[in-house]
């Protein structure tokens, strides 16, 4: 089966999600522009439906599956992808079952259960839960939607870059956080179609460097996972994921950011941009603040703020830690 994705696939996905997914603001950051000397623009996907870019891919995939008369949809997620699929299911009137780990946060469990979708708790980690969801889909003759290893999901995520280039046609560099690679793969398709010279830069959390470890070894590898506040980009990559080859082809450089820097970036973003963002989104800001990614003077840079879903307890702890740290200096 041909797993390649083209610009035309992204354009088709945009038609599918039009009128439902938001064309989010793409605004200049005076703070980051002054710090870097570049013209830095922020794509505010934290303002997207369900609070993250994931709604684009979920809506694209569920709309396509309705066209293909696939009635029962299954997925596994305790976070943004699950919320996105739940919202899209309600919007499209689809029969959806979402599987999540038994140790998922109470807040996330409740948010999912607020939707009129079936929720099944199984397994104590995401990989076990995903295997269960895939098996269930097969038994029920349904369809499993991966958060990233799905052509329609990737095409949907690519619409982020379409909107960025429409707002700023001469972008030189795009930066996005990377977990499974669905977002940056879709963006890469668009960026390299617009201009081969456009740089695409990926950022991973040091606590979960699955994609960079795989890129460095030339094959998909499993890595040890540590706890990270950037849970939206945590986890290993499916062995057959099409995003791996896409990342090899489209991503020009990588940054690996530490937990302390991600937490600091959450605070700095709140202080300078007036918005609270989740750890995955803050990873890109951390890469810029720590100068792991080199931005050239006066170049036009687009950074995706991929989501704003952060638990109240987490951001309270970050703010307290940061204020205490500042008071000691």
C-alpha cells in the first residue's frame, strides 16, 4: 500500500475539516523576536478546538472513514488525541470507543466521559492500552485510529502549515514539538512543497527521545521513558510508523530539551505572552530560549504552540517552583 502523502492530500484534508477546525491566530511574538533577532511568529493551536492541534487530524480521519462507510472507530489515548477524537465523533455522529490507561489522570478521564463516547480503561501504560484497542477494533470489525501513524491524521495536521504559509508566505523556518511525528510530518510535506530551502526543526523531550534516538540509529528503536511534563510528546513509536521515514526526509535539525527548561519555558511564556501552555508546546520555546536551535537574524520563523491542556496542579507547582528559585538568586 502506498503510504506517501502529498500536498494535495493536505489540501483535501483542509476541505474535510473546513468550518469545524479553527484557523488559529498566527501572530508575531515581540518577546521572542527581540531575544533572537529573527521575526518569530506563533501558531496558537492552544486556541484550537479541544485545546490542541490534534482536532485537525482526528476530524480529517473520522470524516474520511465516514466516506469509506467504516462505522466503528477505536483509539487509545489519555490526552489530546482522545479528546480530539471524542469531539470529532460528537460533531460527525460517529460510533467511537476510546481506551485509556487505568492510571490516567482523573481530570482526563472525566473530560472524556463528558462526551457521548464509550470509554474503556485497560492497562497501566499507553502501549498496553493501544494493543488492547487495536485488538478490540479487529474483533469488532472496526477501525483503529493512531494518534500519528495514519495518513489522514498526518494530512489533517499538515493544515497547520498551510495556514502559516498563507499568513506569512516567506517563512524560512518552522519549529514543532515531536512525539510520534504526525504534526511535523504533515508540516514537512507542506514546507518542502512550498520551498525546498525552508528549514523544518523538531524538538523532543530528553525524558522521551524516541524519534531522535531512532533517527540517529537509522531505524525505529524503543527507548526508556522517564516522567515528563511534556506528556503530549512522550512514548515510543509504533514499529511500522510512516512518520519515521517522513521525519528522516523532512526534518532538517533536532533539539532535545530538559525538564527544567520546559518548565521554565511554561513560566516564561505565561509571563511574556500571557497564555498558559502545556509542556509539549513549551518544549519548542525551551529549545529557542536555550539556543539549541539557531535562528538567523531577520529570518521569518514560525513556531507551533501545539496545545494548552495542562493540569491545574502542574502549572501551580511550576509557578511556585519558579518563584522560589528566583527569590533565592
